[in-house]
C-alpha cells in the first residue's frame, strides 16, 4: 500500500474520532495531517464529503434539541460566503489561508486553555444578531476553501458561553448545511475527479471506525473534560497547520 494511502487512512481515522466526539473538527484535524502531503485543491472534495457523511451520521445525538431559529442567521451568511471560498481555492494558494486559520486556532485555544488552567471562568459576551450572520459568512468562506466551516462558529459559541450540548445543537446542523453547499460549489468548480472519488472510498472504513469511537467518547467525557479535549484538538490542529 502506498505511503500516501496509509497517511490518508490514518489522517481520516484520527479526524473522524475528533469529529464524532466534538461534532465539528474533522476537516481541521484532517487538513492538519494531510496538507503536508496532499494539495488543498485535491483534498478539499474528499474532506468535505467525508465530513458530510460523518456529520449526517452523528446528527442524531442532538436532533431533538436543534434550535432551528438560532441556526438561520449562520446558514444565511454561510450560503453567501461558501462560493467565495471556493473561488479563492481555485485562484489562490489555499495553504496560506489555512496557515492563517491555524494561527487563529493556536491563539484562541492557547488563551482558553490558559484560562482553564488558572481556574478562571470565561465571561460570556453579548453581541447583536447581525454578528451571527457575519460569523456564518466567514465560516462559509472557510467552508468553500476546504470545508472548515465549523471552526469560527464553534469558537464564537464558546465566546458566547454556550454549553457543549447547546453549541452542538446549533453548529452541527450548520456544518451539515455548509458541507452540502461546499460540495455543490466544488462540483461546479471541477474539483471532483475520479482520483478524489477513489481516495474517499479508500478512507471510508477508517471514517466509520473513527466516528464510532468518537461517539462513545462523547457520551462518557464530562463537560469540563470535553472542553479541555476540544481546545487541545484545536491547538494541535492549529500548530500543525502553521508549522
């Protein structure tokens, strides 16, 4: 088995565990591993479809408590932003953008972990309704670039002081919607190829096993432990994207 195939399987497996547990971080973790070997334009359709499959499988965890009204502004902004991200992917070197996202994750996750270590509870911020629309737009742009639609909204939810179940009930449906839009724009942009289809089929067993393990972890990790694990995943993902 070629080394790149093994790397693809391992990267998708680790990312699937993270996504099953956290509800959003598949693309970030996968990119942090796989962007060292595969170009963003080749990897984008694979991780977008893989993330969509995982999110659709795990949405049952929060289906009964989804807040449809709260999701609306994020989706509206994201639908507008996603085609812009796909355009950027096709006309610019997306690795620089991913590195910028990685730096943002490092700064935020490091700060939040420091606050937890110092036992200082984060202060929830109050923001106008239009802020959610803007966060959704930025998430959509990142989703079009490589399926990173969940990063900014999840960080935004943390800043707003949302509980882990409340945040997941808002942002996981948003991510699913954005992955559908991203898949459509990537297809229209010619990014889907026979090679990307073969890569996705190869990774499917790793995706299934990793998602199952992540869901089990989600059910047993306590709230504070979940927060620490999530922030640690963001920090590691950010470091891997920057270095």
